[in-house]
C-alpha cells in the first residue's frame, strides 16, 4: 500500500545526514518511516519520536524494541518539542525532521473523519482525546467566521457560498458525518477542470483549523531552531502551498537569503541562524510521484543551523 510510504525519504536522509553519535527528532512519527530510516542509516544514533495521535504509541513501542531502545517516543505535539525534550533530559539535538499535515493512515480510517471519500463521523482531530471536532466547528461557528476559516486555510474562493450553505443546512439537521458535509459543499461548488473534488479545500480548511496546524508549524519551526546544535540540520516536508509558505518564510527570514542592501539609517538585521541547504524546495521524482500519489504535491525545504542564538518567530512577523 502507498499509505505507509515515507515521502521524499532519500532526500530527507540526505538533508539530515545522520551520524552514529547523533540525536534526531522525528516530530511527526506517524508510522515511524522516517525514524526507521534514520536508525538504519546511522547505527548507534538515537531518535526521539513525537506524535499527538494515540495510535502512534504502539507502533513506536514496537520500533523501540526492534532497535534495542534507540528510539524514545514522547506523546504530544511537535510544537511543544522544546518542553517535551527538556523534560526528557535532552537539551540539544543534531537533526529535526517534520512531515507536516495529516497522514495517509489517518485519512484512510473513515472513523477519524478526515476524508470526504469515506463516510464517517465528522471528527478530524489528530488527538482524539480532547478538543473540538469538525462537527463542533461547522455546527456552532458563526457564518462569517466559518467563511473566513474556509478562505484562509482552504484558499476556497467560494468560501462565503459554502459557509452560507452550511449555515442553512445545520438549521434543519446538525452535521454529524463527513458525507453530510461533502454533499452540501458539492451542491454549491462545481468540480474543477482538473477533477479535484469540490469538498477538498473546505475539508482541508476545517482540518487545519481543528488541529491548529499553522500555529503548530510555527511553534515547531521555532522549537527546532532552539534545540538544534550548531551544524544541526532541519528537514521539513509539506504538502500544500499554505504550509510551504510558512516554512519558506521562516527559512528566508532566518537565513537572510533575500535581504537586499540596507538603506541609510536602516537597522542591521540579526545574523542568520540557518544556512539553506537548497535555495529551492526539493520535489519528488516522477517515479516516486507515480508510485506514491500522496507525494505529488510534496516539497522539502532544509537548512543547516548556525551558532547564532535562536529568536522568537511567528509567520505574522514576516507577512
């Protein structure tokens, strides 16, 4: 099955360049594909896996046993990696890998409510133990706020039309399933010329909103900067333009890669905390995209940590 294939695996390993004496963070453990590859590539290294999905814990336990305890699993959000690793007695690391967004395994499970292709409860939480569900959002959020969520996180041009249709439908029957929601969206949004389902962008928006994925990514990038030793490496794989813009903005800001000549009186910018390993994002090969359809939209951005101190950062700082 393609659902368990780590995307851009060879390229991520090249970017991380794992060493036998290194400590590496797999911030989005999932099925453990990156963790396994790092452990195999550098016998003797240690990997710290992080995931908020309770389903990842038994997979991590099995991998830790297979690799004689060289894997430590920390349940939680990768945006909290500084606290998680500090509490575990790990103040610095040599590499951080992030595979951002929802995993194919989560999409494939109808009961998780991520997919408009599989009818199931309208949930979408990565951590099923707490927080509001997508059903809570579409049933209670004001129409204008819902439209803003769909536009901002789904980049859906018909966001107001979709929000209006949802608001009208929920007056008769509250939303409880993915099928209900997808049907309402399809009634007001036409299928695009490239065949993308009309529900795609709205489902993406709700998932990102429910899981605070952009805020999580901002915190994760800043956390990686704080944890990485000088010459440590960061590798981030994203799957849609919104995620990639956040990663690109962070690395552009931290590397100073697009700074022009200073104007008279303009303050000197702080020294770079990262050096780009590749100026452009790395895309999957045609062979990988054919073998694993999930990889088609993937982009890898990577960078090398300098010795300069970390600084606070959010995407809003550079927008």
